[in-house]
């Protein structure tokens, strides 16, 4: 498939797809005689995996390592489990931080609503 179709099927811009290719995250790309890129159907899965891992906080280097291990079918389960545990801890910390921010915003919202009500009654 051409880059336009991959872009449409993944929701990822062609600029980002080319970046992933340069970074070695999309290696299965071939060039046609007209120098157009030809992406295999598996590229859709690879891009989805990259997006999911990025959303979980993986660095591009870490994603590269995971993809390399998957390509060679040599993933070290213990190392993978440690990496997942580290990322899970980071996500859990972020969730706790966001809950604190949410509580603070809720209090501020209530304070402002009460102040607006007092001002409305005073008019």
C-alpha cells in the first residue's frame, strides 16, 4: 500500500510515518521501480503498536528494542516484564497526580460558582 492509504488506515500523518521509517520502527518498507514506498499490510499493526507504546510512555528507543525483539522472535520475557512494571508504575504515578489536579480544579470550580452566585444575588 502507498503512504496515503497507510496514513488513512492509521490516522498517522505521512510526516510521522516517514519519521518512524527513518527511526527504524517501520523496516518492512520496500521501494517500487518508481521510487514510491510500498508498505505491507503488517505496517498498520506496527504503527498501531508504536502509538500504543508511545501512549504508555515508552521512548522511541524502547519501542525500537521491543520491535527488534518481536521481529527476531527473541524477546526476553523477564526484561519485558520489568519494562512493563516500570511503565505501569509511571502511569500509576501520573494517574495519582491527575487525580490531585482534578480535585483541586473541582474545589476551585465550586468556589467560583459560589462567588458567581453571590455576585448575581447582590445585583
